[in-house]
């Protein structure tokens, strides 16, 4: 997938049409070759757009995959950046270096292209990351923390070899980063995650997660859990989590796994609503979809496909205005198979950044849209929702409840959102068109969902 010169679709008055020139990946490659100082024996061969994000503030950020020739062999590294003005006026850093964490040391900007790129250790909006990515001397302070206790650092002396391996578990430029810390000599032993935020969760939001951690095991007879928050570093805007067992693996999309996911979601939705939880309304859902559809103009998407999505967006807007903001419950808001990790007889539910209150259909629709996406990727008919049937029936049998008319709206939103997100990640346009056609059909006929999932 490549960037393209074009204009943003005028999807809504708040998304005014503006002429913006977006650089091609070829121009980005040449710029990085010229501006970055690569290690001896390293040559940048090519770049490829891997991910694109559209923020609430209108900021567009992305992740590139860099193919680097290192002493004759090709190695691949991610590098993130953004369009428009960079977050601050920090000093440029052009000397790249490699570590077990990945590509580090870069913070470069091209005013003429309105483009900037930086590695996690140079992200000024997440200052703790630079410290955590530093050498042993910079991280001696970890010895006296709860994270250090879990990692068994109590007996480590300052002159001893540093026994910790650090890897990037996830990173979103200027927003959040999760680093995994494990002992080098105990690869099978779970370590800790240190998650750093630009906007640190409030005390009320942290209490919501802690409350959930206490209630889920009781509500599920012990089989459903969430990772434990070990420590809160408020000044550093970081949370420390105990890592789930290294043997844990994500659920798949088999009928059995779909059944388990439905049961798990019903249990989550049964947890009493916390008044401090953030709400997510149908209008909020529409705005989320609108942001991602706006991002279609950043990639080489068929203009007709963009127009089709824009037309569908207007239909979704009308539906959103008709759905009342009541019947809210506790929702995950990013619920799909990879967020559920199986360890023997225990299911760990992870990633609660979007936890809040809303309609149950937002979680159900997200899960089913991922099922559809995987079916399409596998070459199967996109309207084959056999696994979704197992998921819905399991959800209902465990006491879950939902409204079919609301499901029409949220399912169509989820299909549009996933189509736009994954188009920027290289998903074939013919699959994206199938998702759009399915979303359009759902809005026209409520019975079509019931028939598809055999309910």
C-alpha cells in the first residue's frame, strides 16, 4: 500500500475538503536515506506503509516497514511518523542504532513534505520510553520497584550483568507504548509489562479496571481474569502489569472458540455498570467510523470506493441519530479473538484502553466483523457467518441480551471501520468492497443478519 496525492473526501461539514499533497513511499525512502545516518554496512532498500491511524484531533500518523540490508542480509524494522506539524520542536536525532528493542535513535522532520518520523526512544510525548530503552546504568532505579521484585532483581548489584531483556509489545506514536520486561535466563517465566501513556488514565478510570479485575473471576466461577495492575507510576504516566503466562495463546475463530468468546462477552456485560466509566454513544461510534473513512484518501483507494463509503456514512449518521443513548452496560469496545488469551482452563481478557459503557452490540459487532474479515481473507464467502451463529447463541445462553435494530447499525459500522483500517494495511480492495456491500445490505434488511447467523 502506498500514499497518494489527493484531497480528503468532503464526508461531512466538519471534514472540510482540503488539498493536501501526500508523499509516496519512494520519496519517503529517498528522504530517509539522505537524512538518517545508518550503521556501517547498513543500507535502506525500501519502505512500505504498514498501518495508518486517524486521531480524534485530526492528526494522521502511520507505521512504515523498513527493509534494511545489513551486511548482506535483509532485516525488517518498523518506524512510525506523522503528517503535518510535528508534536514539538525537539532537537533532531539522525543517528540510527539497533538494539533488542528495535530501531532507535531517530527523530527527523521534512517541512516540505510535512512529514516527520521518530523511534520510540525519541517520542517526547512518552518521555519514560527513552529512559526505559537506555542502558543498564539508567535503569538501576527499577531494582526498588514492584516490577523489579517480580523480575527477581532484588539481589542484582550495579556491577552485575543486566539480566533483563526488553521488547516493544505495542507502540502508537505520541499516544502509548507497552514494553515487555523478561529475565534473559528465564525465558519461560512471565515478566512484566510497563505501559506508558500520553494521557494517563485518571484515578476513576483505573478504579473501573481494578473493580473489573475483582468481579470477573467471581462472575465466571474463576475461569475469566484480567492482568493484575502491579503498580501505578503517576508522575511517569505509566502502569505496571504482571504478564500473562508465556504459554497463553489467543483464541481463534473456530466454532468452539466463537462459543467461548460469546460466553466470555456475556460475563463481561453482566458486570454492574461503573458510573465512572467513559460512555460511548451511537454518535461516538459514527465519528470513529468517519475518521477512518476519511483516511481512505491517504492511500491508493479507488475513488468510487471512497464515494461508496461516504454515501454509506451518511446513512449511518441518520441511524445514529435515531438510536437512544440508554440501555448502556459495561463494554470492552475492542473485542475480538486476539484480546482473549487461553492458558489451560483460564481465559485472560486484555487491552482495556477503551473500556467504558455503551450498547452491548458494539462489542458483538466488532467480534463478528472480525469473523467476516477472516472468512474473506481465507477466500470463503464473506456472508458466511456460521461461527457468528455459535458466538451469538452462546452469548444469549449465558444471559446476554441485545437489540437487532441496534445490531444493524453497529455491525455496519464495524464492517466499514475494519475495511478502512485494513485497506491501509494492505488488504485487497475487492475484499474491502465485499465488506462495504455487506454493510450496505445490513442497513437495508434487519432479517438478513438473523438469517446469516441462523437465529
